[in-house]
C-alpha cells in the first residue's frame, strides 16, 4: 500500500482550508413506501403464491426499507399467463398510435414524480442523489418518450418489411441502474407490441415496484406489464418458462452464459448486456485537465457499479506522472458519504456481498505486487463503503486488470505508441465500451475503429442517450438496446 509520503505532489491544490461543505440532505418526507410489496401481476399487487417475503435494505445505513415478495415458479406461471392473455386479447391488437399514448403517459408521470423516484433510487441502491436526480430518472423518462414516438412508425424502422411483435418478453434487470434498466427494457418491448414479465434485482426492487404504481395509474391494460420480484431462482424460472418468446438480460457475464445455455435449442430470442472492462486511453496531446475529469467520471460514477466503466486507464508514457499526480489530487476532493446529501460524489456500495468482492480484488492486487493508493476519506460506521482507489504497477496479466471488479477501483498502465495501446486495449475477454482522449481527430478515428467494443467515446465518457444503441462484443453480450437498433430484438419479420 502506497503511503502519502511516497507520492510527489508538485502542484497540488490546497483543499484543507477554506473549503467546507455543510450537509445538504434531500428530504424523504415527500416519498411513499409501503412496508410490504407483493408481485405486480395482471394489473394488481398480489401476495406470493408459495414463497414468503424478503427484506430490501438501505446500503448506507443497513436499515430495512420494505419487505418484498419472493417469487416462485407459481408466481412466474401466473405472470406469464397474464402477459400471454393481454398480448393475445389486447396489446397486439391495439394500434401503434394508442400504444404510444400509454408510453407517453408513463414518461410524463415519471417526470411528475421524478423527485420521489430519485430519492427511492438512492435509498435502495446507495447511489448519490445527484446521479439519481440528474441521470437515472431523466434518462428513464427519455427512453419512454423516445420509444413512444416509434410505436406507430415501425414500418419506417424496417422499410419494405412487415414487422410483428414476438409475444411475451421475459426481462431481467440488474441492481446498478434499477429504474433506468427497467425503462431500457420495457419501453422498446411495449412500443413494438409485446407484453412483459419483468424481474428486478433482489437488492433494488423498489423503483420497479413504484413504476408499477404508475402503470396502474395510467390505466395500462392489465397484464401488459407484470413485475415479479425475487432472487436468482425467480429469474431462472422466467428464463426457462416454455411460454416466453424472448429473454432480455442485463447482468454478469457468468449468469449470461448460463442463460444462453438454458435457451439453446429453443425458439426464444435473446439479448444479453453483460460485463465490461473498458479501456480509457489518454494521449500526450489530450487536454489533460479535461481528461482527468473524464477519468474520474468514467470510473467513480455510481461507485464504479457500471458495466461500461472506464476501469482500465492507459496513459501515454510522457505524461503518465502528471496524470497520476492530478488524479491523486482530484481523489482528495471526492466526498464519500450519505447518498442523500447533494454534496456527495461517491455513495454506498450496493450490498455487503459486492463490498466483499471489491475488497477481495484489492487483496488480490496486493498479493500480485501492485501498488494501491486509496484517498483519505472518513467513512460512516454503518453501511457499505469503499474509498476511491487507484492501482498502479500492474501488467496485462494481473487479475485486477483482466477481471471486472465493479467498484470504485481504477488500474493504471502506460503505453508509448497507438499500436501498443490498441493491442493492450483489445487484450480482454470483454468488449463493451472504451474511450480515447486526444486533440487529433485522425487518431480518434484510428483508435476507435480498431478497438473491439460496442460503445466508444471521444474526449468524454459515460454519456448516454436513448437514440443511441448500446451493447457489446465478445463476453460483453449480444444484441443492442437503445436507438433504432433497440426495436429489432422485439420484432419478427
């Protein structure tokens, strides 16, 4: 572990005096959370058929927020049956214009209740309120708005062909962006005329259930959207259900492989958005201060719980010391703490299990001879927390470089030539995203055309838009979500 005395700070800014932030907590008195939530099946909240209930907790305080139904095969059967009935009798027969009206209504209601969604997202997931408020909730609404516009224009999306919905879609979403991932999945499926059974992550089900309340209020026909909560067994029951026509999964590569094996030989269509280990490449001609901010955003946004996080930093050798010093200075300014405080930069790790995974990788890095630097930060006594971390003195063979950590941990390597960094960037089983920082447009085109990744940013990072497709290559998944491309996995021709 590197000590503070080991780090040379030539032009460090002094933040120890004159820079004080008073607490600025977002209130919770305006939100409504039930003590217990059942499944949302056929337009109603229902108790589990056989299973019991489990707790969802606030990772910043370890306090219980609510108890949620634990889904079993019987609950999945009921949800799929409701979705099939709604598809056959109502939704597939409805005009695209009318389907679009429902999606517009959902989008507007998300906007109207944006503050409540943002607070619940931060309480249940641990992410800073600024991110929930400024990123997750607005983007979720934007996805519904965008696909509402496509609902009556599908013939223009695929000219000369006759697109038809698939039927019932089973959708499984992760815990890092619960509301946004629900919107990514639901909006294109509904716009194309499919009905849905959605399974949220067991640690973050509350905003999906709050979305179910909106679905009720906007009078979406019963059974068009069904939400069954639970753990891995619930998701497996959905994947293996014989009356599901399509599976859409966002999560770990290991689980994605299991799903792919499970549905092999069936008629089910599949999209997978899996893990990542993105290369963030900084050349010597890059705007360094801008790049440092991009690096920080690329890895510490949402505590590093981002599949497309820029977790592998490659810096051209001639500026490596400068960039590293600036990064260390910048780490000292990041505020770790209460996710509901508007000053917080890095919130709580989503779960105890994920914190243990992150700490295990830090131990692996030390055992492999890496240098680990963690910012000085005062962590709360309760909850799950990790200081922002830099790992240097690593090579391509280090496990912390090759494997997805999914936390606020950045590995740093150097390079000399574009050819060298391109080879290093592609030396990974993943291929979800990447970034290039340089003042030369020709260099951007050369690098981005050579990096085998689905999403690439130039002189920025982690910018998303519902009109832009998202997805990866290799072990980062198959298929695309978002944009025009996001319609195709839910259509047959």
